[in-house]
C-alpha cells in the first residue's frame, strides 16, 4: 500500500526565569520540552534505476521520486526535555558559578528496512538517555589584568537501546519470531579545568587552557537473540558486561596581537579528546561476546588567522588557515559476521 511520506508533527515549549535574591546573586532557571512525530530523514525508497527485494520497482508502478510503498508506516516519536539551574554570585574579588542540568530523551522508531511491499524485515527500536551534569566555576573579575577561570565538571548518564526486528527474514521452521538486540551503557565523567589570559607584551595576549578528563564507561546486561512474539526466549546471547576508563589531558595555547583597533592576528594550538564508547546498538544473535569499546578519538589542531573590521564596523573580514591531525577517528561500519553495525576506527 502507498503510505504518506515526508510528514511531520512537532511542538515545543521553553522558558527562562531570572531571580535576583540579592545585588550580587542571580539564579537563572531554564526548562524546555520538545515533541516530534515524523518520518523526515527516515523514510526508505529503492534508488531509481535499481530493483528492490523481489524485483520491486517503484518506477514500474508509476511512483514519483518521493513516493514510497512499504509494509509498515515509517516514523519516529521523540520526547526530549531539558532543565537547568545556574547560580552566579559575585564576591568582588572572585565570582562563583554553579550550573546544574538534567535531560531526558525517549525515542521510538519504526522502519521498513527492505523498502518494499514485502514484509521481509522491519525494525521497531526504542532508545533514550537520562543525563545529569554539574559544573562549578571560579572566575576572575571582568576588569582584571590577568583573567582566569578554574572549575570542575561531573556527568552521569544512562543510555539504552532496545531493538526488535521482525518479518519473514526472522521466521524459522515456519514459526514467526523476533530478533532482539539490547544494550545499556552507564557513564560517569569527571573533569577539572583551568584557563588564564594575560598581556605578555603590549597589545599581545597569551591564553593557556588545560583540562583533565576521566570518563568511566560500563556496558550492562547487553546482548541479542531471538524470541517468540509472546516474549519467550528462543536463542539468547548474553547478558554481556564490561567496563573501561578513558583519561586525557587536553588544552589550548594561543597568542593574539592587536595591530590596531580593527585588526587582530592570532596563532593557536588545540588538543581535543572524544571519549571511547560502547556500541550498545550492535548486539544481535550473531554476536557471541561483549562488543569492546572503540578507542578514544584525539585531535591536534593548529590554526593561524586574523579578524578585522572596516568602515566603522560595516564590513567584517576574517581569515583562518588550519591543520588537523586526527588519531583513531571513530567511524561506523557493518560487522562482517552479520551482527549489524559496529564502531571502528581509522588511524
């Protein structure tokens, strides 16, 4: 049957409340909630000029480029809430900032994987995350000759994936069954950071920033298999458990010089870090052991450029040249054992 495609229903609400209990204290409360029910970016269609499963051809049926024929209705529902509180207090010689935040994400996604009228393979996935973060900062006064900031950051997160796949591809000996792939990852991140900027020469500023990060990841009760439609297990892989800690020292070193009030040149070096992660969506009956985490991604970034303004700030002209040196770039790949997708690395 022909189904609607490229549809969307969404709404959201957000707001902020600023409280000033004293001359030196501000409390900023922020909340937002978003709902979306759509298939945009999610619908499947056989590429024009090619045949799909069972010799299916949308063109032979007179369908347009954006028309689809599917055995189920593709679509996803997203519910996402974000809530935060920021407290700022000025002590005069130093300012204290505390930022607390919590977010909750829930997604349900249905997809006709074979993109044809046949009921060969469909996916019904649910995934989401609950994330809490806390950051504390101490800052120098805005008019200080030497500007600095020191702080600490904490994150606690629980992410999950619940995959269900059904259709004639999962039938065994005439018995309909459901392919299962479940994964859960728990994370805790601890960071300490500091940055300072000061005038080392006339009109020349030096900025130094350092950050130490320790990310602790755990995959909990993850695995795959097959089960009957009533939930009775037929084949079970797992549960698998594993844990790993990823640590890194990153930072920034930059020098900028004001040649005039309208022209500033700079040179900078940055070192970045993207934590290793478990692929909790990669479990299937073909996976017989825990999926190891991918290695952390690292980058050494070098840049040089200038920023300028002309004609009483009517024209802004900025130029930058950069060189990025990556290590262990994290990429997504298909597993050779048929166990779905996995995260690998380059370099």
